């Protein structure tokens, strides 16, 4: 459970420190272990290391400027043709969360940069990556060694818990 409590959104990275291939494969194994509706496994992953690609993403996604400092990002996409019902967003969200947790487990910082439900951003990313019409961009996870040494904050809020009904 500690990994769940230790995870935090990291937006500052040590640019020179790379993510090893072994750690990247661990992170991608975790992503592919995420549950999906009817076990469709509709998610796919595009690993992004190229500096020019990261610069273009930063132009498209104004809230993803930290990608310029990090050595790696993973674009999470889903195939509408194989997703069950309308569950593609949930399936890709589960994979995204697993990426964040696996990166934390390996000692990296990571942050989820949303794409899904921002139509302009979705279309721009899908066009830039030349995705087929059935492949939908969901999120970008930026990963790297963090230069932010602050501890994660407690998110425990018992007032958010209701029992049996909203009372």
C-alpha cells in the first residue's frame, strides 16, 4: 500500500537521467496488467524519447511543459474497435494509473497529462502521431528522475466517506 501513498505528481526532472530499458519494460508490463472491460486490453502505448517530439507535444499541450525536462513520456491510446462498449476511457485510465504506480515503484517521478475529453488536444495529438481513426489519444505520462525532493502529502479526508447512502 505504501506505493499508493507515496505516489505524487512530479513536474520537475533531472534532464540528464534516463529511464533504463529494464525499468521502462517493467512500467509497460504494469500498464498492460491494468483491468479492462471484458478483458479487451484495448490500450496501446507509444514511448516518446525524441526531444523534437517532446517539444511538439509541449506546443500542443500547454499543461505538459515538464515534458521538455524529462527524458521519457508514454502516450496512452485506446482502440475504439476493440474496446467494450463505452469503456475505453476507464480502460486507459487504469493503464495510466498503473504506469504512475510502477514509475514510483522504480524510483521515478511521473505526472499524468490529460488528453481525453479535450477535443482540440485529442485531435492535435492524434494528427501529430498519425493515429488511425479508431485509435484515440487518452493521456501522456511524463517520467524521469525527479529534482523535487518533497514528500507526498496525505490525501486522507474522512469527510468524503459516506456509508450506505448520501447522508
